[in-house]
């Protein structure tokens, strides 16, 4: 069942087009993320779903009803704001109860529902604490509880984790995922952090300059990006420009030849661009392997993996390798052998 | 279905008020000033600016001269207090820092009269001195008296601005300077003074404007001397409306010019203060002797300040006719107070003032809060800036000019007066009070609104809360401190308003301040003082009620219940 649907939605601020012809269909109970760099229009799109902005053209359907011209207060949409937007003059209880009171829920029921949701976000002890006295992570959880407790048709998140520190971000995102699975509320989650989107979502839409570049499950988008932008934004891919040499059946980049595996679809003619994921590049001890030679420019040891920047033929490549005896020995400036697994890369025509 | 937008209503209301009751009366005044017998002419201005017109030039000179002296003296007193109270510790510090801001709550007329009783030509102090040494050595009169009263009323600006600046002064700056080998005097001149400059500039301009617009002090102490505000008043009384108009325009131009400078300097200093996190502030070191001297001067000044208030309280208890040539009244009674409420004739002004204050407050709240909403949350930047400037305009226009322009605009029925003649009615007074005071509510409310995140109201919307519930449960509690402190200022100003009232009142609509003056004129010092004390009590009640509301609100997070 489709729960939220955007049909040809566009929006412009004066002459500037911020969202153009967006079409989305989100299933009931789905966790759907919109990712993109800042300024891509993702927040505007979310605010149009909430009703704070109205689209210039197109329709927005929530739960099957056309909500395009309906004000936010009549949409049954919950929202978790980037800065949480908790009411600073109220306690945790008062904040969470606000939406239920607005709906004239009986007092007893309010009490029970607020207590239940606060238990779910582990804030039972803080029920009567004024929100300014809470930590950032606690405030975040109050914001989630406040949006969830009214059981909206669609729940919207606007970069809700960007004000938290790294460790809190990871644990909170697990909590959000768990709560969403349990409540099965249709969720739209906006973020610029691709790892957040990948770990949380059933499906992801990648946005760029107001338009959607690709929609798919995290693995679909990661494994088969439909554009070089998507490959770079989600996979952190290296983008190489070259051509296909049909005689040797190889990809030529700056005179540097790579054999093409048979499984890879590629255009027969003209320039091509190849998105190569950092983990599709292998490093070898100098002189023992690899198709070409490179020089280590940077090494960033992360424990399980190590990130390198390797200079090959004047091109700087990002490489992620599992940490090993070899990788720890590769000091800055040392020479290495480099090979690329093209079967795990994506080819795009060059124009 | 288009939804009803409060934001669309606010600008309409604001525009109506600004145009009808601020711009239109001012335009009428300008128009009156450039017409003679129905023809366009600048002859009134030529008359005023004619070098041979010594009266006119004397008024300009006196106003400017007194204003400069007032800035100088207020600056000295205000900075001294700021310095002593922020940088030093001594036993009476808390009491003094509470008393030091008292003059701001004092209705101007009350301040002037109480000074008159103590330091005036036939005041208590000169009489004591005469008794002791046989001749009358001093008696505040003329320019010196006006400057003293101005200093008393306006040094608070310097005190507040400079003590804020001193508290924000980063002591690491001074440490750095001494580390570089600067002497104490050099440090003061090259490090502290530049840091205080924005505060000093702002306070100076505010004091200068207030002195130029001052009416009560010149009116009671000026004697034969001419001042710009008095000139407008007497021209109006003589029925020379065109001359009065030209004088009003002249005074307004000077005030607005200073006001523009103030706004610009305030904006500049706000920019330079931004991005300055928590600063560490340590007292500036001063020698022990200097410290004692400074504290001594402060304590003496405070006594000098309280003396007039005590005197007025004493005289309010004087029996009628018991204080003529004596140093102190000879017989005491509570009659003056009892009459305030028992004699309907005596109670009239009190009822008038209370009613007018209430009307003013209601109108100022409605217009002020919606204007604040528009100024802070409006969508178009240019209209916001314009509204901001227009809303603060009444601040810059002297009260005498406000009253006079209302006289010109509403002496005949028109659209903005509801096709009635307002002059001569009760309503013209609260209208003048409203024009003069509603910017106070705009200021204080927009300050709180600016700190309120827009997403709070949006969050309320997502929960299905309608406009009224959002305003009542989200916005109102958050902007309440701003509204309360603005209302407090409006009430203080309206309760004791004198400058506009004296031009607009009729016998049946006379407010307390006007009645005080007429009691004074008929030598009923006891009755006049009783009114003064009553006014003071009213003002202090308003202040303490506002403070109580504010503190309860601040600690009330847990107390709010449904």
C-alpha cells in the first residue's frame, strides 16, 4: 500500500528552482531516506511534505488523500526537527503530551501513552525534567518520542542526528531504527550523511540540484549507481575518465591499460567514465604484483581498515584496504603495485 | 481553502497606526509650517532663523547648551557609579546598586518638584543655610537647576550602558596590555576607553535627545529663559500655530538626526560584540585611597538623590498653610492622602490617569505585539526594515511635538479620528500616550521573539494545534517576559505623563501630573506632594508586580500544569 506519494512536485524561490519534478512513492511502514549534499533541495522537499512550504506544481498525497493545499496542522504528519524544536518552557512530559492534548485525548490516556513512549526511549526517570536541563542525546530522544506518540501517518526526520557527537549518533540511529520497526510508521528521513542513510533505510533517494538521481535499496544504489554523482556521493568512488581500446579489450586511462572483464557492460565507442570504489583497488608490495605502479601519498589507519591515497600516473586514487602486515609497512612515499577490479566498478558513457 | 494568516493582518494594522497617528499628524505639522494664509511659503522658517529674532536663537542656544552640559554631568555620575559598582566591593553595595536605577522609575515631573522643594530658591536646604549663616548663598535656579535635574534623570543611561560594557570587558585584554609594559593610565586610555566607547556614545546621544526634548525641568526651573520645547508650548498657547509648527519641525529634525546617529552606532557596536563567547572578567585594580574616595562620592550622591524623595514624603504630610517661610512644615496631617480618595474632585485626576493608562496599555499591547511579530517574523526584508524604522520613530519625536501634531491633525473630524473631533475629549490623551509608548512594547517583545526559533511554531503545527493554541501555549509563554517588561515601561510612562498632557488636557480630563502642577501653582504643596507620592507608589507597585511575574515565570518550569 502506498502511503505517501509525490507527483511531479516542483518548487522555486523566486527565479531559483530548488525542487524540480520529483516523483516518489513510499510504501506504508517503509523507512525511506533522502540523501544529497547541502543545498540539493532535500529539506525543502521534506518541508513540502510537512506542509510548511507549498509546491509550485504537482500533488502530494498522504494516506491516499490529496494534501497539497492542506495546512500542516491537518496533515497527520509528525516531524523531528534538526534542532529538535522542543518547547523550552515545558517539561519532558508536557512536550510529549502536547500533540495528544491538541487532539483532545482524554487525560488518562495521555498519561499512559506518554509513559509508554518515554519508556521506549529510556527517559522514564526524566519525565518531569524541564527540557533545557537535558543533554543533547536526551533532547533528541524526547523529540522522537514527541513525534511518535501521536502515531502520525508519516513521520519526518530533518537531519536529526547532526547535532550529536559521533558515538551518540551511531547508538541513536540504532534506536531510531528499532522504534520505527516496532511502530511501523512510514518514515521519511533527510540527511547528508550517506552512512546514516545506508544503515537505516529500506530505500534511499539520492538528490542533486533539486532532482532525484536514483531511487533504490541501499545495496542497489551502492552496487549499481546510475550516475557518476551517485557513485561518488554514496560509495566515495574514484572517477576515472578514459576510453575503451577494442583491440586489446582494455580500458585506457592516460595511456594506462586495464583488461576488461567479460561481464562488464560498456559502450563500444567514445570516452567513458569509470567509477571505481575504494575497496575495488588492491595494493601489492612493490615488484610483486599489480597492473601499474603507484606511490603512497597518505595513509589513515582506522583499525580494521586503512585508507590510502595512492598517486598513479598523476591521478590520486582513494583506496580502502583491510589492515594487514603489508598495509602497516606502507609508509608515505613508498612504491606499491596497484590493480583495479573492474567487475566491481561501474562504467558510464563519457558525455 | 486559503488559510488565515495572522502575519498578513499585522502589517495592515501596523500601517494604519503608523500612518494615521504618527505620519499623518507629523505631515500636517510640516504642511502647517510651510503655509501662510493658505499659500505655500517658508516665511515661518525665515522668521525663526532670522538673526534678528533673538528669542528664537536664544531658545536654540539654551536647549543645546543645557543638553551638552547634561550629557557631560550625567556621563560623569553614571560612569562613576558604573565603575564603582562593577569593580569594587563594599558593605552597602547591594543597597546602592538597587537605589542607583531608581530615577528611571521616577515620573519627570515628580523628580523636578522634589528637587524644587529641597534645592530650589525657597527650598529646604537654602533655608537651613540661611538660618545658619544669615544670607542665602545658593538656590538652584535656571540653567544649573535644569542641568542638575537632567543629570538626576539621565545618568542611569550611562550607568546601565557602561556597567554592561565593563562587565563584558575581557580582563585578558588588560593582562595582555600590562604584560606589554603599559602603565595604568595608558591601559585606561588605550585599552579600557575604546572598549567603552560604544556604550558612551549611545548613552550620550540618548541623554542629548532626552535633554533636547525635556519639558518639565525648563518649564518649572527655566524662569524667563527660553527653550525650544517651551517655545512650541507658548506659541501654541498664543494661537500662533504656524510658528509653533515650524518650531516643532525644527526640534524634530534635530532629535531625529541624533536618533539616526544613535541607531547607526548601536548597530556598529552590536556587530563588534558578536561572536564573543564567555569572557573572564576581573576587577580593574585601583589604589586604596582612590577607592575610598570614589566610594565616598557615590554614597554622598545617593544621599543627595534620596533626600528629595524623603522631602516630598514629608511635605505630603504637611497641613495646608503650615509651610510658608519655615524651614520645615510646622503641622502634620494625613488629610492630603485621605482627600485623594474621599473628595471626588481630588480623586478625578487619579481616575483619569488610571483609565488612560489602561486604555494606552491595551492599545499598545495589541499594536505593539503584532508589530513585533511582523518586524521579527515577516517575510519581506525591506518591509521589515521599514517597519522597524517607522516603529522607532515615535521614540525620536519629542513629546511636545507629538502632542502638538495631534492637536493639528485631530482638531477637526477625519477618517483616523472616526469622524469625530478628538481635541478636547478624554481620548486624545491616551492616544498621545499610545503613540509615545507603543514602541517600547515592540522593542521588548521583538527582542524575545527574535530568540524564539520558528521551528517551535512549526512543531506545534505538525501536532494539529491551531493558531490560537500555538500562540497561547507556545509563543506567549516564551515572549511573556518581553511583553511584561514592555508593559511595565508603558505603564510607568503613561501614569506620570506630563509633557503631552499639558498641551492636550481639559479640566475634566486632567491627569495626575497636570493636577500636581495646578496644586503647586496655588501653593498647595501638601496636596501636590501627596499626588506625587501616590504616583510613586503606583509606579513602584507596577515595577514590583512586573518583577514578580518575571521571576515566577523564570522559575515556573515545573509549576505549569494543565
